C-alpha cells in the first residue's frame, strides 16, 4: 500500500472581493468537466507527484468552500448525489448518518445550530488511494451562547466513487478512530500524529 502524507496551510475564510474564485466560477458553469478531472485523478496511482499536488489543491479548495459556507458549490463539483455521510463520536447532538446532497446540507445546518459555523484547518492528507484520510481541526463560536468551541485531532475518511467523486465521507471525532477505520488491521501504516 502506498501512503503519502501532505501538510497543507490553513485554509482562508471568505470570498475574495465577495465573489467565488474564477476557477470555481468556471467549474460551476461546466461541472461535468470538473467531474472528468476527478475521474482521471482517481486513476492516477497514490503517491505520484501529480496526484499529490492535485489532491492537496483540491482538499484545500474544498476546505475554503466549507469555511465560507459554500456547501452547494462543493456538492456540485465533488460529491455524488447519493453520498453517504457518517458521523462517529461527535457528542454535540447531531445524527450519526446523513444521505445525499440534502443530507450534507442538513449536517452543516445541524452543526451550525449546535456549535456555530465551523472553520476547518487541514493538518494532513494521507493518500491511501482509496480511502483518503484527512486530519484536521476546527473552531467555531456557539450561535446562542457565543462560547468558543475548538477541537484538534479530527479525522475524515473519504472514499471515492467510480467517477472520482466523494461517495462516502466518514467524520471521526478522534484521529485514532479515523486511522483504525481507514487502515484496519494495518497498525503503523498511518502516522498517529
């Protein structure tokens, strides 16, 4: 199994000048072209320089979309309509399963009610081919209480469909749980920190 760890800079907030970046505007005009790019990427071997660069760029871009609340753009460009979303170990009063694009919207709406809009920071991307393991943290501020919330050591396990789009997205409150889910029976194959 090939494993590559990438360390990414913190994703920024907001839209430059109040607008989506040009590359996102173009991709939204022809999402099928973006889908073809993702399908091609999914066939490039894990660990190759091209895949590593593209994957780091895509994860960073989609993190910025989520941070600014642009969930629909992310859904249109990178998620299968029947994406499965699982939430493991989150003790914040949200369901443990969501389905499809509306499910993703519901997840973020539920999160916002529980803890305000999250700002994610990506710390690493581990390209295992399929799945892809993402280590991250978040910070937010409670909507009604105004209390700050933050958590480091989250893990996302992302599996791609045949078309190279996100087919499942499993979110783990603890990085170690994400590692166990992504690499069962392979202790030490993924860095613990």
